[in-house]
C-alpha cells in the first residue's frame, strides 16, 4: 500500500484555487486510518482565513479530492500542518 505522497496539489479554499507542494502520510493505528501532513505555498496565503462553513479541499494530480483543516502554522511562513478529514485522496484504495 502507498502510504505517502510528496508533490504538487491544488488547494480549494475560500472559493479559490491555490497551488501548493504537499508532504502527506496515511497512518494506521488499531485498524483505523488517518492522514495528515504539511502544505507549502505562497507566504501571503492565510490558511486560517477561510470562513468556518467553507471547507478546504486538496485536489491531487489524478483528480481525487479530500477535505482537510489546518492545525498549525505561522502567518507569512507559507507552510501549514494539516489533518485530513475522511478518506485520503492519495495512496492505494486497498
């Protein structure tokens, strides 16, 4: 099973598309899967400025998408840590 992805993604947030580089991993603990990682993009992007009702999504190069939320980062750094919500949009489907 492919448990990680490093490369380009499109971030759908605030009704706009943003390009980022991702370093993502799938974790399995006690039979439960989760995914997380980091995104790096334009330092002017405020990852925490999306309205609460506006979901942030990743679009992978193959078109798969997954929802996430930002968990840590510094304004102006261009880097944010994320936690996935739902199935990972990368890796093997097995």
